[in-house]
C-alpha cells in the first residue's frame, strides 16, 4: 500500500530523522532480446521526502532489478540524459520530486516518444542528434581572424539568451505530435539551437541555417501546439523561439 508524506506519523519519527514513505513505480520494460512487445513492471520502494524519480529508479536498479536500464549522468538537471515520460508528461527524472507527482498512486515511467526504444527507458537519440547537427550548431564567421575578442553588447547577448539554456534532453522534440507522426520533422530542439546562432550578432551563418529550416521538414511543420514549451525542463520559450525563426524567414524573403 502506498502512503503520502502527510500520512507519515510524525510521532513515530525519531527527532532529526527524515520521514519516509512507500511509493510504487510502474515502469515500461522492453528488451530487444526477447523480441516481444513492451510490458509493465511494478516496484515499490521506500523513499524520503526529497527523493526524486531518479532516486527511486536507482533504488529499483540497485536493490530489486539490476537489469532495469535508463540513462543518467549528472543527476542535477544539467546533462539532459534522463528525459522520460513520468505520469504521461516529459520530464527529467532527476528534477522530478516523487512527492510532486502524486505518489498515492503508482507513478508511470516510460521512455520518451517518437524515438526507437533500445531497452527499457533508453531510446536511440541518433535521429534527434542528426537534426541537431544539420542546423550547424556552431559559430560561423567569414573574413579575417579577429585580432581581439568579438565584442557583443548586453542587448545583443540578451537576444538569444533563452535559447542558450538548452541541454539537448529531447523532452521538447519527443513531446511534439508532428514529430511523432513520422520523425522527419527537424523538431523544436534543432530549431531552438538554430535560433541560438541565427540571432547571435557574431554569427555569419544565419542565411544558411534559415535555408535549411525552410525545408518541407523544417519550421513550417510546426503547428504551434506548445507541447514543447510545456515539456522543456529549462523553461525555454520554445514555441516563441520557433515563431521568431519563422519571422526571420519571412522578413529575409525566403
Ligand atoms: Fe530539452 Fe528544452 Fe533543449 Fe528541448 S529546448 S532539448 S526540452 S532543454
Ligand atoms: Fe510541435 Fe512545439 Fe510546434 S510541440 S507543433 S514544435 S509548438
Ligand atoms: Fe543529468 Fe538528469 S541526470 S539532467
């Protein structure tokens, strides 16, 4: 039986000890070896009030089923490797507190959608990174090497500040219904990262990037669904960035 933090009887907790509670995770499992459809496994673990979904997954892996497979690295919302669907919503497991996702009921944990599942919660990120590479995510400059650093005003830096925050977690792209349909759409993450350079005053590659994104699988496939903005763990205004890239295309007559 699961219980909430509030249910933990304070009188039974020795002074100074953090209350614990039981929580059940319903995890979608898939193993390529057996070639069968994915299944659901349930695990109940004892967690502390400040534990995150990632902590619960670690408890399962270390104490109950070592074959459970998922990606994580930094455990602090920086590397972007543990995006997954938690209770039907894309989130980073390391930034999602168990107590914030209704631990009274089993918490469902699934791989992000639209990318091939390799094992359990691990998806093949290559199609995602292929789109990212295509928009040339690096500074392009023409002319002579500068003899000093490239000066940029605070206002010029501010123009693309939001899109510099991307950690390439794919939560946005894998929440986009257009991407789910055939996976051909560049996806919001690639456009966010194009935005980061298109609006950088030091960059000379905006025209090339806009031509790439003017493709039939580019920005015009976005239907302004806003799933991407809601999913972004960095709070990036993804849909707004996409709209600004569309606007740049129009005003530059592509
Ligand atoms: Fe993740 Fe946000 Fe970057 Fe999309 S824009 S990849 S959701 S950090
Ligand atoms: Fe998809 Fe975001 Fe556009 S969810 S349709 S890329 S606004
Ligand atoms: Fe790095 Fe979650 S493990 S962002």
